[in-house]
C-alpha cells in the first residue's frame, strides 16, 4: 500500500481535516441547529414502546385476569344452583347460561363499569408517570425525543393496549359461553323475548365498540394525571375514582337532567342495542359525552406536558 492510500481505497483528500489536537473534526450542525442525521420522526418508534410495555408485569397480569375471568364465571355457573336455566327468569344473570351471546353480554355487564375501567386506567395512567417514577423520563427527552412525539407515541400504545383489553374480554366470554352453553338465540333481559343469534352478532360488535368509546374518559383523565404526577398509583387511582364518584352521583335523582352529563350515565346504554327493536339513541348521546370530555382532557395533557419542568 503506497503512501496517501487508505485502507478502503478512498481519496484522502475527501477525509475530514484534523483538528488542532489531531482529532477528526465533528460535522457541522444542520440548519435548524440539530445534529446531522437526526430525525425527530425516528425517535421512540411505536414498536419499541409497544414491546417495552408488553414486557411489563402489570400488562401480563391484566390480560391474564381478563382472559381467565370468563372461564371462572363458567365454573361458577356450573357449580351453582342453575338459576339461569329457569324459563321465567329475565334478569341478565339469569339468562347468562342461555347461550354464548347471552353469556358474553352478562360478562360485559358485570365488568365494563369497573374491571375494564381499572385496566384502561392502568395502561393510560402508568405510561408517563411510570417513566417519571423510574427516573427515566428525562433521559428519554434528552435522547432527544420531542415532547409532543413522546406523549403521542405513549398515548397511541396505551390506547392500543386498552383496546385489546376491552376487546379480549367479550371475545373470550363469547368463546367460553359458546363452548359451555352452546350457540343459541338471544333472550332479551326484562321481556324474555328471543332474537336470532345471527341478527345479534353484528350488534354485539357495535356494543364492544361502544364500551371502548365509553372508556375514553377514563383513559383521557388517567393520561392527564400521568403527565401531572410522578406517581403511577395516583394517576390510576384518580381515574378510577372518577368512575366511582360519577356512578354514585348518577344515582342522585335530584340532579335531574344534569346526570346525563356524567361520564358513566350512558355506560349501560349498549343494552338497548340487543333488544328486538334496537335503540341507539342512548349510545349516540354517550359517545358525544365521552368524546367531548376526552378531547378536552387530552388537549390539557399535551399543553401541561409542554410546560412541565421535567426533573425525574
């Protein structure tokens, strides 16, 4: 190899000039002041964040509980007195063993108001507060990950897991109920009327979607509290507390029409979709209330996080 040649055969004139101390000079910054090669859109990919959250123990515990609950209920009904098999019974619990769809509707009715709310609050409330609690939030921002992007990526992943949680419970309940009690037409609670299972199945998909939308308020509040505190437990507890307080207030009839603006007032409106003549009026109102609150809470969360002094 002759003098002036490089190992890879490149022109030595193209190499960076050495600095005063003999070291190679760093490339100049880009026009916006950032390091050359840096692209904000490449920081904190969704796949990386999703895998990080999937490896969390609480994620495994939540999904394990949601997938096991329908089978626990099946065992409970099999070991019970079989009150759900009485022909004159018209309560949701009495009709749970009438078929897979009836069992799925029962499982959703007993879990949507609290268990699913806790799962959603856990995924959305722990997403930023958990990083702060581990003292890793400032290192993510120093990577550097832009604040809005970090919050958006975490919100997308948190809502993805929340959606999976809301969907997997009724799906597993439908499977467990069908295997245990068969595939039969749906009996409507209250009236005892029968509706063909083929007609109810598409409506049940709408019901699951509505339950997910009704949980948006819990998700948004948990997300706002998550960017406001370093305690994941405080963020999750605050969101669950909203559900409890709202449920108590909606029982106060003296509030009149004001109760319709409570986040949980329309939480059971999905039952009207399973009637022989479905009524979606309550569900439309519930969606409007839930989306309105959620948009406001998420906007406040982004505004607060932009101005927050990150020290953890």
